C-alpha cells in the first residue's frame, strides 16, 4: 500500500509537471529551475531512498507577496508529512492492529490524529531547499526536503522527550489513589504516541529501534503496575444536590456511575477515597396562552474531589437540547432530567479523559 501511494503521488507530480511543460514553450522555461517541471531533476539531487521530498504551489500577486510564498512552503512541508503519516499508519495497520487505550481498541480516527502529532514532532529537520516565483503563471513553487536520517533522529528525540515527561508523572504519584489514577490515565495518549514513534524508528532509524523499544516496554510496564495499585484504592462515592427540594431521578446517578466505572474507578457508598460532587441545575419558565406551558431546562456542574482538593471539574449548561415543554410542570421536569442523564455520562467521561466535553448546548 505504501509503494502504491508513493507511485500514485509521483504520477500526480509528474502529470503536473508535464502540464506545466505543455503550457510553456522552451523560452518560457528560461530561468525556471528544473525541479519545477522535471521530477527526474529532483530525484537526481535528492534521491528518495535518502530523503522525503515535498512540493508546494500557491498563487501569488508577485515576488513581494510573502504570505503566498509562505503558503507554498507550508504546502511543501505538508506534502512530506502526508507521506510519513501513510508509512507509519500503514505499518501499524499491517503489524499492530491491537493498540488499545482504556481497555478498548483505538478507532482509526484516533490513530490518525495521534500519528499526525508524532509526525509534527519529527518535522523539525525539514528544510526548504528551493523557492521560485513564476512570473508567467504568478505561482510560487516550493521544494522541501527531509533527510531520512534526520527524521529518524527526530523520532528518537521525541521518544526521549515523552519518556522523560512520563517518568516525571510517575515520580509525582502518591498524592492519593484518585489523583494517581487520573494522572496515569493521562499517560494513555503518550503511550500510544510512543508506539507510533517506535514504528517510525523502525522505518527511518532501524539502528535505534531496539534500544527505544526496550525503554518503551519498561515504561509501559511501570505504568501498568502503578495503575493496578491506584485502581485498587480509587473508590469514589457520588453525591448529588439540587436547589430544588424535588427528588433527583436515579438515572442521573446511574449515568455518572457508568462513566466512573468505565474509567477504572470503583463506585461505593462509603469508605471512599474520593467524591464526585454533582450539582443539578433546573431552570423553569412559564408561557401563558390558551393553556399554561412549562419549559424546563436542566444542566449540571460536577467535580471530582480527593482530600478536599478538586482534581477535575466540568459543567453542562442548561440549554435547548436539555429542555422539555409540557402543560405539566412535573412532566417537563422529568423529561428534561432524563435527557440530562445521557449528557451527564458523556460530560463526566470527557472530564475523566481530560477531553473537551461534547458541545451539545
């Protein structure tokens, strides 16, 4: 698949260059660098067995149009990034289809996003080797090159940086099982990136892969051991409050409990190490016409607390997606709180994963 992608990409570049040469006479090429219209010139100067090559083209107003020139350069760098992403993702898809986070298989979109972060960290060695403005077509052309050895060095440096940060997290454990489990869960994405960086090393710096692989394996073993210890003590009780004296439906507690358990916490009624405090907010408005209509919207704020310290917190505002209208106030309230349950589960899960909560209000 990698070879097919590279072949198709080369064919597109070649077709573009043929198109340019077809539109320009030999006189029109005067002063134009060969790499703009002849792919073989690029291969001769920067052979692909040693380099990644990217091309970028952007229309501009003239030689003083710096923004268009920079855009062409960015496109050339992005061209390189796309090839590196394909090589890493294809290798992982072929040889490592069981990458997991939180006990479940990662989705393809998460894999791709993670790979892009990894690739971004490897692009520090990219050089813009050539830049040319075509007065005839008013196009900026940019040629970017990333030496494969430098890409491997960048991957090795990225592994070292992530391992250093991860060991710092491990060294800071011991504040309490709830805080420790939250911190350890924060390492999930890092370990996924380390897996991809290990693949990058195998592709671009084979001589460095064994040492990095051993270090990554030891780090993941330490994380797993510490996680087991933290999970054993990470018991959380749920407390729910509302300014209204009316009963809070059990569905809200069940939703919050499900999110906690999915994240590895134990939910208890007593002897808890931490507490998930949930404040339910209910807003009611009344419309009077041919009949009285009650519109109720429900939201909630929540915080994970241990030893009196807020570890994580989040909020779901009451809004249109959580509201319900009826001639019965109690029916509107019940429907609105039932809708809140699903939002609460998603919101607490997002908080525990330290992700942005769903935008649904």
